[in-house]
């Protein structure tokens, strides 16, 4: 069989049998089929190479030797044991490592496989906490344009069209609409307006007190929305006044992407629960971390059934995934990737800022190494992504926003190539 025949057969097999995630039934996802990667470059089965600025979970890039080595060594030694009845050394090592990055009381980490599972666990924790403390609460406050995952519970926190579902919402949710356009919301003067919207949501139903407020520090799927400085500290104060827990979604922003190990650390805020995932293993394995304060954890001793958390999966805290995570965090620290993300993001925005107000570009903004071009319409954003891909650069589109999210290991040459592709495509 020739190479061309093999590739044709692979695409035909994919089109017949693979149900692709988040995709129209008629979409051809087997057209862009990739073969291998190295660093921030990825090559398709036809031999064409791309600069990848589209992989939301790419921390160390492709085929990083340190991550590959530790992952394969662990697979050869012990792939996993069930954490509901035993443990392995890497679970504790990783949980301790995550606690070292977070404010003092955030010491207890539950490992799951994805951000969606993480939010099922986090909401369960938040609602149970009220029962444990004698103050039962069920209502959740969230961003209407937020995205916490694909389960029924996490979908119920959002009103994004792709999050809607035909099932009954498990809990009452009050959703906060963005009070200003995204290009205005990132400015300092937007802070009181946004906090007022959350204060109104917290007070919206006195008969149904709020168990938790759930927010992303950067709205990814909701349109690449950067929030005003001081938002998380202000929201922390509102939660304290209302007796509600603060749950922060760092699935996308943690582990260097936001310019720090966690956005809450960057903001100087201590939430009650943090959910993080994508960059933790750099895409080498599936793993998510739900880190809670000691107070939330210790309250589960009052659980009437098992005296603990009734949640988990057979592969929770998978040993190979933990090895990949520890290796990824080693690279982030050794190569100062969080600091470099902050620097490179600033370099990119400075170069792209003159596009603002020209053609279809409404705004240029960023958080760490998440660079956003807000376009006038989703169609205009799609056109930019398509033109960039034709020129050898992979980007992401979220609504009317084009996102450039290269691996954190990208070098100066790679950043120059991303900028060249963006400027040509926009």
C-alpha cells in the first residue's frame, strides 16, 4: 500500500466511523488530519507543516523529551491504581505541588479526568458544604456566557447556544449577562458595572440563597473576554458578604497560560474551590484538578453515608497522567514559562494593536499568552482563521473572536511567525 493509499484509507475510515466532538454532522474533520509535531510546529498527513497557535492545552508543545520520558517510564512501572481504595506516590506529589502554587488554605486536590467532571465535583462540594455547616443552599450564580463543561450540570451554568440541553437543570442558576461589550469590559472603569451585576444576581432571590458563584477569569468559549482589573477581589468580597463560596474556573488559564501559575494568584485572591485542567499535562494525558480549602474538605466528615466525598472515577488521578503533569510543571518552572508567557503576550499585543479599528478588527486584547482579535462578526473571524491556515498558521475562533494560543515553549522566532500570519490574515 502506498503512502497516498494509506492516507486516503485513513480519511475514509474516519469519515465512516468517527463521531467528532462539537461538530456539525456534515463537517469533514478528516480533511485536516495531523501526523506528528515537534515544539510549536505540527505536520499533517500530507506533509504540510503549520505553526500551531490553536491548541488550548499545549504547555510544552509537541514531543517534549522530558515529558515523553517521564510519561513512558511511569507507564512501564505502574499505569494506575484505584484511588478510592489505595494510592500511588505521584498523586500526593502532584497534589502537594499544586498546593504550593495556591494561597494557603487551598490544600486539598481531587483528581478527575476533565474540566467538565471537575465542575460536577466542584458544584457538589459547594452545595454539600452548606449542608455540612447547617446553612443549606442550592442556587448558583454564573456568567451567562461562561463555559464550564459538557455535562448536564456544567451545561446548566451557561446560556451559550452550544451549551443548551433538553434535560431538567439540576440546580437553580442565576446567570449574569455581560453588562458592556467585550472591548469595553476589559477597562478599569467597567469594574463597578460588572460587580453591580453580580451583586444583583446574588440578591435576586432572597428565598433561594446562593451556594456558590462560578466564574472564569477569562471567558474563553464566551468570546475571548478579558475582565476588568480587580474583578476577582471585588467578587470575593461580594461572596463573603453573601455567605457564598467562590469557585474559579482555571481550566484554561492555569499553569502559565495567564502569565502566572494561576489567575487567582495573579489577582491575589483566595477562592474556596479552583478547577484546573487543560495545561496541567500539556495535552499528553487527560487530567483535571479540583483544589478546595481545608474547610470545604474537612466538612465532608459530616457526610451521612460514607463520611467523605461521594464522587470519583476509576481513572481519577491516573498515575501516568500524574507523571505527565509533574513533568510539565517541571518544564514550566525550569524554563520560566509563566513569566515568558506574560512577556510574549505583551509583545504580540503591541505589534497587533494598530489593527484596532481597521477593516473588521474591533479590539486587540490579551491575558498572559492568550491573544485575542475581536472581529465584527463570527463570519469575519472565520475568514481570518481560514486565511491564516492557508498561510500555515493555526488559530482558534470563539464567536467573533480569533484566539492565538501558541504553546508556552514558543520561541521568539515562532512568535514572529505567528504575528506575521496574523497580520497577513487580518
